[in-house]
C-alpha cells in the first residue's frame, strides 16, 4: 500500500511539474500578447497621425517606414520588434485585411501628394482603415482575455494540486509529526535534568531561577540550599540503592510543594537548591519544615528507624545589599547552611544576615589573596611534637600550617582551610607544606642536626589525582630525604569515599617508603573492621574520646580496646588533643604509643621547634 502511494505521489509530482511548466509558458504568452495589443494600437494611432500630416501637406516618409515594419512583424511574426504570431482565426483575418487596406491607403496617400482632388477618397479610406484597426485591437484583446482566463484556470489547478499534495502529506505524516513533536518536547524538557531525581541540574536551575527573578521584580523570593547530615553514612549502612530512593523521594516532595513561579534543583550528591516566593519568612520555614518532616518520617519508617537530619541555609533577596544573580544567592544560602553544618547556629535552619555577610566577605577576601600568599610564602609551617608517654621525650612531630599576612596578622587554619577546600585549591597548600617540610629536613641534615620524623596532612582531594603518589615521591627525592622521615596523614572520612582507591594509594605510598596514618579516628563512622583491612602504620585516636575520660568508664574501655586490638596489627597509636595529666597517665597505662596535645606542647613555629630539638632529650628511634 505504501509503495502504491509512493508511486502515485511521484506521478502527481511529475504532473504538477508539467502543469507548472505550462503555466510558466502561458504567463510568458500572456505577457507577449499585451505587447502585441500595444503595437496594434500603435498602428492605429500612428496611421491617424500620418493622415493628418498628409492632409496638412507635411508628409512623413519615416512614419510610413515605421508602420511598414510593424505590420510586417505583425503579419509574419518576424521583425525587429519581436512580436509573435498568435493562433486566433478572427485576429488573423482582421490583420490580413488590415495589411491589405494599408496598401490601398498608401496608394491614395501617394496620389494625394500629386493630386489634391484625391483628398476625399483618401480621407474616406483612412476612416475605413481606422475602424478595421480598432476591430483588430479588439480581436487581439479578446484572444488575450481567453488566454488569461485559461492561465487563471491553470494557476487554480496548480494551487489545488499543491493543496492536495499537502493534504496527502499531512494525512500520512501528521501522526508521526505529532509524535516527533511530543518526543522533541520530552527531550527538551529532559535536557538539564538530573537523571536520578528528575530535578533540574545546576545549569538548568540557574537559568530557570534567573528568569523568574528577572520577570517578577516586585515579588519576594528566597533561595534555599539544603543537604542531609550523615547522608554518606546512610549510603554505606543501607546501600546506594536506598540512598538513591531517599533522594528521589525528597525530589518528589519538593516537586509537590512547588508553586507556578518556583523551581528547585539537585546540584550534586544530596545537595538541593530551591527558589520560593513568600509573603512572610515564617511561611518559608513552615513549608520547608513540612517537606523535611515528611522525608525524615519516610526514612525513619522505611529504613530501620534511621534519622536523617536536614541542614538548610536560606537567603532572602530582600536581605542582600548587592544586586545579586542566582549564583550569588546560592553562595550566601550555602554560607548560611555552613553555619548549621559547623554548629555556629543552633537548629537546622539559618537565614543569611549581616553577620554572615561580614564573614562571607572576609572569606572572599581570603579566597582572592590565596594565590599571591602562596607565591609570597606567607604560609608558615608549625610543628607540634608527639611525646612518648613512657619516657616523656619527643618522638616525632606533626606539621601544621599558619597564615601570616604581610602586615603580621596571623589567620588561623579554621578560617582559611575551609576556603581552600571549597574552591578545591587545598592540594596546592598541601604540597606547599610538604615541600616546606622537606626543605627544612634537608637543612637540618645538611647542618648535622638531629631530626625526627614529621607527619604531613593531605586532604581527600589529593586522592582523586593520579599524580598524587608520584608527585610527593618526586618532592621527597628532590631533597634526597630518607623515606622514614616522612609520614602521610589523611582523615578517616576518606575511608568512605572510595575504599578501593584508598587501599591502592596506601599500598603505593608504603611501596614508595612513606608511613601512612589515619587522623581523627572515631570522629565519624570508621570501624576497627575497616582498619584491619587497610595496611596503615599509625592510628590517631580523636580527642572526643578523651574529653570526659576521667569520669566515663565506657570511653576508657573503648580506648583501651582500640589500643590493645590495633597493637596486634602492628599499628602505632597516637592520642591527639590531650590536655590533662590524668589523661596522660591513663594512656600510659593503656599502652598508647604517642601523645599529642597542649599538655606537652602547642604547635610552634619552625625556629622554636628547631631550638626545642636542640635543648631536650629525644626518644630513641
């Protein structure tokens, strides 16, 4: 059936092409007919003028020649005027008669020039000629009218044919076109959406939100930046499929809450952004609390009564001094969320305000001067000794960093380290500190001074780069340092991000001669079963275990259990954040290998630490 229609359609198109050619020919002919009628009219008019000139005794032979040429072209279809013959009997009869009478009229004209008595006959003949010329014009016009009518019919047929073609085309393709249009709309809508939750991705959210803000200048808008506390823990505990279900459920709850002029998006992981309209701020909180309560209840009832605290920063456009785009509002809402995350404010929700604005600008000032500060070596390495509790002597140290501005101002790490992490330049600072330590150790060795091992922190961002181990090895070897002088510390949070990658990197570090230490153990959700599967050298137990150790039997038992267990794996234990002599005594009895904290030494500048090493006994290596 389709083939027959295809052939029929092809034949129809061929017919339309032929009809179009005929129509073009007809248009050309009609155009030439108009030219021919004009010249027949010229014959009539020019003859009248010729007769008047002859009767007035002012003959014009040029006009006679002109009329001869036109009549010859009209009757033969050949001549310099390009006048074509037309196939019309009535017109041809009158034209032939007109040509004959022109000959008679010329004879009388020449006779009149020699004999004035011929004038009446000459004038009578001219009247007959004029009348015949009129009839010839009318015959040509009649023929042209018929041709125009036929052309009109052809054009109508061509138009109808075209309409018929389109009708056939739409008849067989309309459904397909509708389906294609629907598919294109679906694809267009899916572009810029998170494939897991269906929420807008970052780019699409920013575009849609900016359009809403630009189009409703009089409306009150607020931007929310939301995430879940301990979401990584839930992923590890319940599995990533459950984590995905939670994200999809939360996106569905947000979607149900959205108004016509509101949007939301998922930036990454468990981070969501929302743009809402409002009349009063309390209504904003009511809506967000309602959505959050539903997701908390869903997780509690569905997944083993687990909790899922929400952390939310809110930036109302009316609370900003600057004219901000969506990106600026997101920054400020995220900064407010950071206050919830780090405990600066109580509760789960924080509105951006002037106090946050001042801290944000201070952070931006830090961020803008980081690169220059690194080049100017404004970052100084401090050393905090680790002490053997049995002998009370220094065994090694940890390298820490402080920022001393050109004006002498010292910026503490808790102010600039998060900024480095946020803008993902922390690896630059890590390598800077590592190389500064290597330079100092080389100086100590060259000066024949005694040195002790130094541990250096690396951020989790280092572990994403394939050049991490080769780069650190190259820096160490550049200064020809013995491998046992350097230890690499990384926080326990890295354990949950990519276990396979971490295990491989630890093996590569140890193969390159580095010792490896897990910092802040117990601060998150690491477990001893995880530790036994990772061939680390040092375990640093977080200070939270020691805060109330004197009165907390459980904490003492946990610490003793950790120390006794990891000792069997050949792992050195370090207790960090120790400030009380009673804690030192307990740790000494428990068999802890090293202690780091204010009870012995605070972090100190390099010259001070160098002087300390020269003045106190050192633990045996």
